C-alpha cells in the first residue's frame, strides 16, 4: 500500500513537464536538444526515486535556459538573426571600419574593414566613400589666367587667307562696326504771332557708328519779309558714354543780326529715365562770354501714329552781352506742345502752340529794338528725317 502511494506521487510530480503548452522543438533554424524520455516504472513495486545528475552532466545534457524558461543555443556558435529578432540573444559587435563605424550585421553579407564603400551602401548610411581626386573639368575654382581666344577657324583650312581676312572684316562691320547717318528736323514750322508772322527750324545730322559720331546741329528763327533774326551752326564730335547718353564737344558759330561770335562747346545728349529726351550744353565765346542751354521733350503716344510732344527750352547767360542782345541770368524760356500725325515714320506734319518769354536785360534789349518780349504763337510744321 505504501509503495503504491509513492508511485502515484512520483507520476503527479513529473506530469507538468508534459503539460507545457509552448513547444520550441519545431522552430525554423533552431537546433534544440532532444527531450529525455520519461522512464516508465518497472513495476508498481519499483521505487520513484529521481536520478541525480552531476553538474558537468547537467551542463552537457541540458541547454541553458533563459529567464522565460526557453532553451537557448550555444553562444559560442554566434547569434542567429531570427533569434536576435525575438530577443533570445544579442549579436556580437562587428569589427570597425577605417572610418570607426561598425559594419552592420546583414544576413549573407560579409564585409572586411578594407573593403571599399559601394554606392548603395553609402546611400543607406552604412559607410562613407573615400575622397577621390577631381578629374577633367571637375576642378576647384582658382585665379589662373583665362586661355587666349582662338584666332583660327575651320574655314581657314580650305579658303585663301586673303578671302578669309575680307570675310572677317565684313563680319565685324555687320556686328557693331557699321557706319550710319541720319538727318532729322524736329522743328520746321511757320509761326503765327501777334502782329508779326515768322518761321523757325531746329535740326541735326550725324554720321558714324555706335560709339563715335560727327554731329552737325542748326537752329534759328526769323520774320517773313525781314532779315534773319538769329541762327547758329554747331559742329560736334559725339562719343557714347553709356547705353543712353553721348558726350559732345566742338564749336558753335552765330549768324544773323547781332555779334557773330564763335564758341567752344561741350554738352551731353541722351535719353533720361521715363523716356525723356534731354540736351544740355555750355558755350564759351572767343570774347569770354559764357552761355548755357537746357532742352527736354517727351513723346506721348496717343495712338500708334498720333503723338503729343511737350517741349521745354531754357537759355542762360553768365553776364550781359549787349552785342548779342542777351542779359545775364535766365535770358528766355519757352514751353510748347506739338501734336503730330505720322503718315510715315519719316514724315509727320503737326500743329503746335508755344509760349515764350524774355527776362531781365534780354527783355529790355528787345523792347529797345521794337520786338515783343514774349507771348503765344500758333504753328504749322512738319517733323521729318531721312
């Protein structure tokens, strides 16, 4: 009776080992030791004393268990990736590369520290490519002198040198070295004034290129049936000092009534911002007299052919010039408005209204001679160029 009770107790103690619900025997890639077979009691009379194992035998027969009670593989054989993913083991540290970065542990890939860094690995941040020397045109910026411009051409291999020289000269002329000319009359009109009708002109002609030009200017006025009141002619050298302005210098000769003086002239002419045409000049006579002049006008297009042109002119003198009937300071001012219609760009008739006033001693000289000191005038004229 006592022996039967001991056998029953031994079976009850060993039964939980067979009732464990999680079996790791069939996990892929994991070698597990075989479970020991339970020994059946030889007979009901056999004793149920457990077999004691020595520590050495236990280490060899039983795999090391984790804290969860699962059997773990031998760490001497390395940590498989699937085990590391489940937290069963920790992979060993990989050897460091030359850049002191650890080579990642990737299944099926073995890299040595001396291997180069492929582009796909560098893109993933696994390594850093070694610096390479620049080749070809991939060079750092420097201050070396630029190479000389080529002086030969492919056509020179097949054509006569004289023919090539003539062709090159023609090409330079056509691309900035050409010569142009123009004659233009901004004002050519007949004026209707109070008590006396008259005429007036203001024009210029030039010949040259984009940089250097010879310019001839002329302007004057008179009354019908009388001598020419006053006129002048200028011969100037003009040089471009920018995209929109020219510097001019030369001589001026006065004609008509009064002293016929000769002046040295320097001035500037060009296109100011907002499309204002401006001119400014200083005149130094052979008698030491100094005069100044400022002109400006603006073309306001009403349509493609109808244009309104307001115009302003101021004349000044440094001191009195009795022989030319000019007083010091602001000698005279003129404001005008011309409305022209361009039948062609080169030919545009216009109607105009203008107002003129003489000031200071200039007005006194005019009254002494019996002339008006100013007033309004109507005009019919034509603006033409060719």
